[in-house]
């Protein structure tokens, strides 16, 4: 048995040694090329990540995140392309006609296309999200009714992590509207309710003054991209008059500034005797006629 196998291998080598060596050379060459490309790209990504992470400009960090994400996708596409070329080259080396495989591949492609429409749609949508820079890794977004920090942008899905630590996988093809809350800058529109008997001019002056003091505070001044803007009376509500002020901030400080400003504003309003109204119920007891 072993003699027949040995004779068969020897005969195969004598007849196809050049094709076998060429096939091995193509495969080894492809592995070496892919390894060199991945290693070079990984070193480039590390340099880009260090460079942009050290920058104080948030837009630089966003640009770095987008470059890394696009590079990862490009590496995957390039690897697939190389292996397709390898397979076609090996078929040419062994003299295997490609026409039947192309016909079969077209038939399978049509069948798979009908069954994988959602997959294809997700992949195309993922590529467009990256190309158009709708959001990047590290951004805080709302997509398909889910809010969280973008952990990964894959060809088929976007991965979000919410405040509770839950990890959400959203298919890219299902994203019809994406809201990026950390793109370039953030803006806080804060409505401050005051009672109807409040002196509105005084209340507006107090809120404006406190916002100006807050924005010039050494602890918070770095977060402000513009001076606070007082918009004035915004709404006449059932039990309050809402005064709106606008804060333009760096994206990463949006929520900490909101918490800090509301705390200081509440203390200032209390010290100025300006009431923040709350709903209450008055019970009227009907007297007994008897």
C-alpha cells in the first residue's frame, strides 16, 4: 500500500513538479506580502494613534480614529483581494478553465444575493458611514433608538456601549438617522424655570452673570468655545416661565459642564431668592350642607 502511494506521489511530482513549486511559491508569496502589509499598517496605526491622542484638539483625535477605522477596513478588503488573485493564479498554473467556475459563481452569487440582501445592505451602509465620516470610534451617538459610545465600526455593524455598560450591536443597514453628539463641538440649551411672580429682568441678569462667572472659572474655562449666550424667555409653561441660555462647549466636557453649571446655578438662585417652581396639589374640601 505504501509503495503504491509512494509511486503515485513520485509520478505526480515528476509530471507536475513545476506547477507544484509555482503553487507553493504563489501561496508563500501571498502570505509574506499580507504579513508585510499588516505589519506596516499596524506600525503606522500606532504612530497615528500616539500622534493624535497627544493632541489637545478634539478634532485631531476624531481624525485619527477615522483614519484607523478606514485603514482596518482597507486592510480587510486588500487581504480578500490578494487571496482572490492567488486562487485565480493557481487555477491558471494548473490549467483549470475559469469559465465554468465563473458561471457557477455567478449562479451562486445571484442565489446568495437574494438571501443576503440585508448583509449586502449592511456592508454598503458601513462603508458609506466610514467614507462620509458620520461618526468615529469614541463618539457619543444615537442610532436606531440606541445611545452610547461608539466602540467599533465594522463593515456590517456598529458597536455601542451605553452608560449602564450594555453593549449594543446595530446593523449598519438599519441606521436611517444617526445623531452625533460629539462632532466638532457640543451645545447645551439649558431652560431655567422661574415662578410667574419673578422679576424676569432680574432673573435673566442673575442667570447671565452666573454663566459668565462659570465660563471664566479656571476649572471650567477650557471647556467653553464661546461666551454663554442668553436667549431670554423661551416658554410660558403651566406653572413656570422658562428662561433659556446657550453654552457652546468642547465635546468631551459636555456632560460634566452641565452638571457643574446646574449645581452652581441652583445655589445662586437660592441665594438671590429666585424660586424654581414645582407642581403641587391643592385639595378643596366641600362643606357638608347639613
